[in-house]
C-alpha cells in the first residue's frame, strides 16, 4: 500500500510541475531550502486573519513539507486529486459547452 501512495504522490507532483513550470525550482530544491520555506508558508497560513497572508499558504506549505516527510504524502496526494476533480467538474463544463453564463444550462434542440 505504501508504494501505491508513493506512485500517486509522484504522479500529482509531475502534473503540478507541468501546470506550474515557474514553481519547478521549489520542487527540485534541496531539503535545506524546502523545509524552512514550507514552515514559513504553514506559519503564514496560521496567521490567516492578516491582510497579506492567508489560508492559501497552508496547502502550499504542506505540499512542500510532504517532499521530506513521507507521512504527509498520502494526505497531500489525496487532497490534490480531490481538488483537481473538483475544479474539473466545477469549471470544466463551462469550457466544454462554450461561454455559458453563470448558472445557465446549455439548450438542446428537440427535433
């Protein structure tokens, strides 16, 4: 079961690298860069009520920390898969059906 989680984590990281080429440096950097950066992101996520920092920093910190802590990998991979599925189902239909207004359904012809 552990190998399945490792493969899933590697697949999600590969997809993330393709989607965000500018963030590749953080994925390939060593632990000396990743761990302090991850802890800063997590700390910033805890201070979500301040103007610049917010809850968006928490998942980024956990993702960076999952590279070095194998116990976090299944949780981070499962969350990334669920988020990708949610975004695809939520916003994918609008792309496939053209530019739909928010809350409208595509019309079909009854011949």
